[in-house]
C-alpha cells in the first residue's frame, strides 16, 4: 500500500508540474497534462457499451475514474469490484438482466464489468429520470435513494432531493459531475 501511495504522490506532483508548465508554455501542454490525469483507457469497450446503453461516454469515463481510477482489479471495503466497482450481487443482477456478449461471468473482466456497470447506470437513469439521483443510487443504492425521496425533509416533491444525507454519496455525485465536465471539455473536439 505504501508503494502505491508513493507512486500516486509522485504521479500527482508530475502532473501538477505539467499542468503548471502548460499554463506557462501554452494550452497544448496543459491539455496534455489534463489528458494524462483524465485518461480514456479502455476506449473501445467504453465506446461500445456506452452506445449500447445510450450513455454519454464522458459519463462512463467519469464514473470509472471516480470508482476505480481505471484499476480493473480494484476492490473496495464494501466488496465492490473492477473498473465500475460493482458488488457481486449487483454484477450478477445486471449480467442476468443484460447478459454480456461473452457470457459475463467475471466481475474483474473489463468487458463484463463495463457492460454491467453501464447497464446499471442506464437502469438508474430510466428509473429516476435524473442524473444526480441515478449517481446517488449508483453509490448508495436504490433503496436508500427511494427512502430519501419519501422523506419530506429531504425531498419536498418526492422527485428531487434538496440534499443528500450521506456525505460520502453527496461528495461522490459532485465528483462524478465534475469529472464528466472535464471529460466533456477535454475531448469534445476528438
């Protein structure tokens, strides 16, 4: 863990130096640094699955960056796994509802994980009709968001939240929205 933290710290310092150099040398170097910090790894998979589930690619990249930092072997304390950090139950649910092309048996397989993560995002967007609610449910679960919408102190109209009561979930939604905005700006011309 120390080694990984040290590598991340060095990478952060290098990227910050590149970004500062970009400010001094011009927009192309700064954009280059930002593209290193906001990569589009697994582009073929993301493009295919985003298209299949009618999702903006920049949203999928933003979720992957927020969830795993593009580490396909990532695993959380809550036992969420892979690029899009799906629990085994959620992965199996989505794989059953929307079977991946290759059979979909491995939560750590990039193709299967992104397929099931995009299926979940689409399902949540269809269920709520609102990106912020869908992202909150992706992080905290459908049951929590549905309960929040029933609480008049959190949702006066039962359709929108005036605040998200879990600080981690509120921060997650903000982070994904910020990342999506960066991806939109960085790659809008590509």
